[in-house]
């Protein structure tokens, strides 16, 4: 999934900020709990206030991400 996500990060530079959380790092446990994390990989799309807009679990195609990103970026 990393190549897909990194490619999207380039495509949406300046429009969407991408952050990566190491699920094995104990320092991220509280964030994982807040998000409801329980499976790898999981992807979250958050608004500017940190609210979850969309959550994906497992493999996600670039087209699935793009559809949601494009919808939000155009608003």
C-alpha cells in the first residue's frame, strides 16, 4: 500500500496532508484508541478538526482514495 499512498501524497500535495502512524509504537496507542484502530492496514480521512470523515480497512485502490479526495477537495 505504501507506493499507492506515497503516489497520492505527491498528487494531492498542498491540498491534503498525509500523516503516518506506526501501529507498533506504544506512543501512538492513545491515538489508535481514539480512532478505533484494530486492523492493519487502516486509513483515516480526517477533517481539519480531527473528526473522521471516512475510514478504510484493508487494501484500498488508488481510485477509491481519489474518488473521496476529489469530492472533498472540490467542496
